[in-house]
């Protein structure tokens, strides 16, 4: 358990993240910050009142300022607007870049040693904004996308095979958008290559559904985007860091030559531990997977130019 974890944004993703962090007792205090007066305070109090029933001792606090966040070990950033039907993650770019810039400045001042986990979209670009504004080393700025995209992919495979989700090991790399790269060649079911269990057409359909998994939820919800699985994914990353688990999880990390790419955030397999990003693992890719990753990198670089940092 660390002393404090802050969640910026007390909306759907932020509030669900705070509740999950508290239920897992990952921090003594979970602080939720939002610009809307009363919302973080009300949600924080409501969550804290669930503690006697759920049996956790993490104190959830809601606030509109950053004083209470001082010295946080981890800051999860979920502030910003969410997608509506017909919008791509890149449509959120200008609004969320402005919000994330302002949040990152506050985090730099109040929690200079924090590890940032970026959730606001477009994720890879927002992680870049946070890295630039804070000047933190790349070990301490990570983006949450791969764990979520892999979870969607694993859920669909488990459903197709009618087996436990626990037995599906899989990685989704690349940017958090339509160009993401589910690695079918590294997908196994209790060690059995998935290609022995599902035919090509079924796997292709699952890959496509994974790529558009976020949009599928937006279409149902109409007024916002997914938050149960995204908050689970962010909390799994926090857990790996807090307990120094050295888990290998796909995360958006700042690349410095890995996979032949530099100067951008992209989803790659990372070892997560106490220092945040402990290591980027380079796996062998097929020609097609490498080409798909390069295409995904191009799709991330384009909106990076717009934020002007
Ligand atoms: N500081 C703190 N909070 C802010 C700020 C700011 N500068 N600007 C906006 N917010 C808050 C809003 O007041 C709102 O409560 O961010 C919250 C966003 O919550 P929702 O609208 O419910 O959006 P949510 O579904 O949580 O998604 C947030 O995460 O997954 C991504 O694409 C998603 O970018 C979106 C983000």
C-alpha cells in the first residue's frame, strides 16, 4: 500500500477507478480531483461510505484543488471529455490537450515524484503532453490502453471458445485507435496457440471487433464512452506498481529506438514495477505485424503535431 494515489477527473472513468483503487486498498488515501464543484466531494464521500460494507480502509477524498493531492505516488489522469457516437478519439484532441496541459502542470508542482498513468484520449498524444509539460523521465509517464484493448480481445476469445477468460494470454500493441495491433501469433489459451483452436475467419472477426471495441460501447451508451473495463485496466497498472509486481503488461510507453521507433508513445510490452516502467520488452514480429505497428505509429504522430509542444 502506498500513502496516496490521486485520480484527476471524477467522471465515469475517474470515479470508477477511485472506487476500485479503494476496494483493493492500494493506497491509504485515494484523492479525486475535478473542476466541478461538489462532484468529487460527493462521489468521494459516497465511496467512503461503502467502506464499512466492502471492508476497505482506504479513505476516499474528493476536492477541487491540488493541496490534498500533494506527494502522491501515482496520479491517474482521466480529466477531459469523452466520445459521443460518430466521434473518433482524435476528435477529442484540442479540448483534452488543453485540459491535460493544465492538469500536468499541477501534478508537476504538487507531486513531483509521481508516476503518471494517462487515461484521457487520444491516449498516446495525451501521454506525450504530460511527458513534455512535467519533464518527468519516461519511466514515470505511461498510458493505459494495451491492458484495456487486450482485455477486450481476451474476452472475445474466451466467449468464442466458451472457456475461462483467465486462460487467455494475449497482447495488443500499437496506438489506442483503429490501427492497434492485436498479436494473434502471441495469443495462447493455457499455452495452446489460439490458431489451433479458432479458424482464421473467426480470429479476423475478433481482431476487428477489438479494434472497434471502444466505438461499440459508445454506440450503445450514446452519451459517453466505456468506463468499467478502462478503470479496471488503469487499476491493474497501479497494482503492478504499488506491489512492485514486475508484471508484463502492454502499456503506452515513450519509445527511444525500441521496435525501430523513437519520439512517440506507443503500446508495447512493458515490465511494471515500483519505478513505473522498468523495461520495454522487444518481441519478434512478423513482417505484417511490424508493418501494422509502423502504420499505427504514423497514426499517433499525426495528431502529435497538432498539440504544438
Ligand atoms: N481538471 C479536472 N477534471 C476535469 C478537468 C480539469 N481541468 N476538465 C474536465 N474535468 C472532468 C469533468 O468535469 C468530468 O467530471 O473530467 C471528467 C470527465 O468525466 P466524463 O465526462 O464522465 O468522461 P469519462 O467517461 O470519465 O472519460 C474521461 O477518459 O477514457 C477516456 O476518452 C475518455 O478522454 C475521456 C476520459
